[in-house]
């Protein structure tokens, strides 16, 4: 019942445009991996006060929940880091492969259709692990973190960010459902 009320209300409110499409009047002609690639430097600037992205240079990075992959194509290109990309969605993996090939960094990329609860990776073999807007999608974060710490080299880092749980303005439907 509550869902119907929200959907009816949402249909009466103006829709918000997706951020990479603000000037295109709802014509979705930009693939999201391209958007991620083109805006990755903004992510780097945003977190640079807390994290030196130069640490990625010539290292092995595991990107859990890689999504469309554009961010990590940017970092592979800039820092010459090897990326192991995992996601549970084949469409995300395929789009990530396409942009990696287009930007000539596919030789640095290893794409795997996996989930984060059972990583087929050698213990202590990864320099950095990144979870960018993915933790909220993991059904059992304890198992995932056990796996992360198993494969992470001693003394290296995990970089993660996510929208706060239960935060009314941080749902993933902001461009579809115009109410918080």
C-alpha cells in the first residue's frame, strides 16, 4: 500500500535528470562507463585529502563491484596499475571490458564474474581493494571482509565509500523516484 502511494506521488512530481545527462534533455546517449571515465578525476579530487591515489602506481587493485568500470580505466591509464574487476552482472563486466579496450588498458585488466563472498584469489596477493558504492549491495559484509583481509597483502589498504544506510537522500533511485 505504501509503495503505491509513493509511486503515485512520484508520477505527479517532475523527474530529475541523471547527472551525466543534464544538458541532453533526457536523451540517454552517453554510456555510463564513459561518464565514470570522464568524471573519475572528480572522484580523485574529492578523496585526495584522505587518500593518495598515486599509491596505485604499478600495484594490483581489486575492484569489488566494478560496475561499468569507467573509474578504474581512468586509474589504470593514469597510474599503470593492474586491476582485477569483479561484479555479479555480466552486462557491467562487458561494458567495463569495452571501455578498457577503447582506452588501451585492457592488458592491465582482469575481468571476473564473481561475487565478493568467495574470492578465487591467492592469499596476501592484492595491494589495494576498492569498494566504491557497493557495500550496501553485499548480503553478508562479515564474509566479504573476511575474504578481503584474506587476499589483501599485510600492511596494504582497503578503500571504500558508500551512501549512509537509511539516509533519506542517498537512495539509488533519485533520478527515477523524485522523492527522498
